[in-house]
């Protein structure tokens, strides 16, 4: 099969555990971007994906927040997306407060962290963002009042919530959540939630349709549960060796090493040859 498009996840796939791009992957993607279509498909906000987009040399719009929206860095505009309505976002926040959950809110401009006992996973990410010069710094910021921030924002793309197991599980059973939201587990008692029906797979399918590309000529690569939808629908789904057994079972191929090693780059050389 002559593949035409590479759909590449970031965290746990193209990125190593220290939030840096795997150098073997980076170097080979840089070589193929002029010959093949390369699309970054990530759970990240576009502001938190931009440094990697630049290092990879990618030029196509990026699929963000697990398929919720598509962002064009060239003209700095959202090309398509399904934001959470203001009324629904406000109701979500009130419910999350009632269940004493930690919250990160993805707005039009960045990632707003509620400063009341923030999630452990977000602190290294904030430290990583702060390591960049101000003019290139991903916009990850603390807020005291999430409701005021939600009202100020032009749109809300996604929420990440985490809490004690009993509160977390009861929250997910609430009618507001089951009716209006869907998402994927991203950690212990932690979930990414956005408008119901979104997925990386659906977004990638729309992306391919707009480019008049055959889905069978797409290679999708990922490592987590939010990647399963695109791994299972692409012509060739590739799971990382560090992925769970369930994720690997949804793929056609598995890399020979985890995200720390050269396995993904070696597979890219096979599937996207330069000659």
C-alpha cells in the first residue's frame, strides 16, 4: 500500500517521557513532510502543541483536544470545531464543584488551571511551558475563579477533571454528563470531557474527506485510549509498544520499542519511504 497521510499523536507517541520530541521521530518526519501529508492529532490544546509542530516542520492544520477542533497555525484561526456552549460549560463547572473535583478548562486562548489544589499531572506541564521565552510560551495559566474565566472566554473546548474515586464515578453518572459529554480516561480517576460524539477518528475521517484522501491510505499512530478510534479506522493503525494491550489490539501494527526508542522512526521509514 502506498500511504499518503501520517496522523501522529504526541504524548506517549512522538514525545518521550520528558516532554521532548523523540529525536529519531523528529528527524524523519522533517524529511518526509514535503513528500507526504503529516497531521498532528493530539489531546492537547493548540497552544501546548505549537512547539512540537514547529520542531517537526509540519505545515498542515492540527487536530486538537481529541478531535474537538482543527487549528491552522499559519493564519492563527480555528478552521472547524464543536465548542461547549456557555450554558452547558457553566452547568458543568457547577456540577464539578459539587463533587469536589480538580479542574482544567481548555478555552479559546489556552489551558486554565483552577488554582485550588491543581492536578499533579498539570504541574510539570506548566513548568515545561514556563521554560519557553514569553513570545513562544504555551498559554497554561492558573485562575482563581473558573466561572469568571469561562464567561470571559470566547469558547470552551474541553474540561479535564479528577477526584476521589467515589466522587469521580458518581459525577460521571450524572445526567448532564451522560447526555451531553463524552471523553476518554487520561489518568487515575481523571478524564477529558468535551461535546458528546467527538473523537480523533471522526475528526481524521472529516480531515481526509476534505482533502479527498482515501482513508485506506492513512497511517494513524498512537498509544492511549483516545487514539483507538483513529487506529481502528485508518488504513494502517499503529500502536506504540508502551500502549496497553487493549490499545494494541485495536491496531494493525505495534512498534518494536516504546516512545523512548527508535522503533517508531524505523516503522515510519518502512511505511513512508523517501525513495
